[in-house]
């Protein structure tokens, strides 16, 4: 579900920290950076991720990484965190054998 961007402060001159659960291709972060820059000109944008699984398609590098996890391009990484989930867990879900599919 797509929602509008709502940042309740002026981004001009601000230090902005983007936080993502899993960093993979870098496309989601690029979109987030574009959305922030559409609202103003921050002095700095930093990136913190819980899991860096490699496989980048764009030159995006996080400033802070909780866990670097080697994965196959077709694997999935699932992050579960309380209070939204019953417990805290990071799981690598291997891709089933079969034909290659594009990363998602």
C-alpha cells in the first residue's frame, strides 16, 4: 500500500538518518533519499540497517550495520521484531531449487 510522505520537520540543513530492516539492491533507499530531497536539502543523510545482505545494484553503502549476512540472490531474509511479532528473529530463507528469478 502506497502512502504519502509525511516528515513532521523541516529537512533543510537537518541531519537525517534513514533506517531500514534489510538492505539488498539499494533501490528502496534510493527512493527514500529522493523523497527526503524532494522536501528540502538536508546537510547530511546517513543510513542504518539491521541486515546488509549484499547484492547491491546501486552504489549505496550503510553507515551502520547490525548484521552482515551472506545470501544467494534468490534467498529471502525475514526480520521479525517485538512488539509487532511474537519474538525477535532474523531468518535467511533459502530459495527453492528451480529457474533463476529476478531479486525482490
